[in-house]
C-alpha cells in the first residue's frame, strides 16, 4: 500500500506518517527501489493501533511503543504456533515410521533457559498504570490532522480520525464517552459541533470526496442524541399546565441535528416536547401549534434563505383557546440563518446551553402566552 492510500485509510496526513516514522520508527518494512514506501499488512496493523491509542488520548510516544510491542507479540505467537505445529508433525512421523528427528528433551533447568516473558497487552487494552491523559481529560489539541479542526478538545481529534477512517464502532464509542463525561450540552458544543464543522469544511473544499464521512458522522451523532433522549417518561405538571415545546425546521430547511440536540436536552430536564423535524410546511406547523397549544415554538434556520421573518411572525400570532382567553406561543429563533435579524418579542439564543436556560426559565416562570388581540409582536 502506498503512503497516500494509507493516509486516506487512517484519516491522517502523509506528513503525520513521515513524522511517526522519523520519531518513533513506525516506518514501512519495504521501500520499493530504495525510495518509494510500500506498507505491508503488519505495518498497517501497527499504525491502526497507533491511531486507536492516540485517538483515546494516549501520548504518541507511549502509543507507538505499545503498538509495536503488540505487533511483535502477535508475530512471536504466530511463529511459535507454526514451530510447535511443525514439531508435532515431526514427532508424529517418528512415532509412526521413525522418519522424523528424535524428540529433544527440553528442560529449562538443564539448559539454563529463562521462561518466556509475558506478552504485552493488545493495543487498546493498556493497563491503568500508563501515564498520560485519558479520554475526556479536557486536553486541547492544536493539530489539525486530516481535517481543519484548529484549537479543539482532544476528543475532537480522535472523533475526526475515526470518522475519516469510517470506523463506526470507534465513532460511536467516542460520542458515548464524550456525553457520559461532559454531559449533553458540553459534548454537543465542544466535541460534536467542532468535528461536524471540520468535516463540512473539508467536504466543501474537496468536492464530494468527504460526503461519506459527513453522512456517517451525522448518523452517529443523531444516534447518540437519541440515545440520550428517553423513549418514554412520566408525565409532569408542565405537560398539561403549559403545553410542550414545538421544535421544527422551516420550509426548505433539512438540518435537524441542532434541534435533535435541543430535544434531547429538554427531555433530559423533564420538559415536554413535540419534535417535527426537517422542512415543516407552514400550514402543517400552524395546524400543529393550534392543536397542541405549545408554550414555545423553536424555528430552526441554518441558512438565511430559509430564515423567514414573516413566517416567524405568523407563528407568533397563531392563537388557540376560547374567546376572551386566547393564547399564543413564545417563538424562539434558532440557527445561524437568523444572524443579524432582530424581531421584537422573539428570543434568539446563541448556543444550546442558552436555549435550554431560556426554555427552562419559560416553564419555571409559568408564563404561558398572554392574552392577545391577534397582533404579532
């Protein structure tokens, strides 16, 4: 395998591979014509172990040593097994027809041999005594690797590499670990979003080369968010006293992951929600608001082309209830599409944490839409 092909497979740059060769001796066993690098399956296995360990936060020098020791142990085990099989076959020939060599009498006490050392643990199963940061240590990484990550948490680097390798189990494990260690809001804002943005930038600058990476990562992020969202929960007084939070993307808007994160966070806090997802038609959204009587409606717009202020005002003016006691919802504008646009009476939080705080306060204050005269704010 060539260096370029291996770099694409591992999700690192060719420069990183050359650096690992120079610093830690993780180079190819074969160099064609004395110049071109050709990586053998054993070389690839060592580097895959190196990537797994560094993605988990193990320092590169320690990861390289462990990966090499594990590969050497596996090779020794294979060669030892082959030798044992050959000896057994020869012994069987001796017993049957005397053609094989006479069996040797082996005794460490007589020959002075030392017992074999215990093989090192396999890559990825290092003992707790290994020094260095652990997954979720909060250590930040300035190395961009194969994706333009910038100054981000160490977990972003591991998640990005796993995504570029299309290593679904590793992506799933990294996401679950981040949520467990930091909580949903921090994991979303400081691990998931930076990695998603980096993949998006790489896709935009590389044509369609990284579309499969973006799709795999998005799928697993969605899965992680749904895992946080309970499939069922006990009813709370807010369900009937104030109505749910309606979450919907505006017509033409397909980006649902931010709403999925907000839905998971609200459910985690015990607030009732109704998630309608991508590209909800105005007529359907208006009908849903009138039917469920929500305390708030979150309208997501990723781009300016879908951020419609007249539509937002229409939803804010939608009423329900009996004459003389009619109510309307609080409208929350979410997404970068609303940037630079201010609408009186509507809230535009800048982050998931702020959106959760705004909506939680909305319920705690108990101020479900006030009576109106039918005019939008």
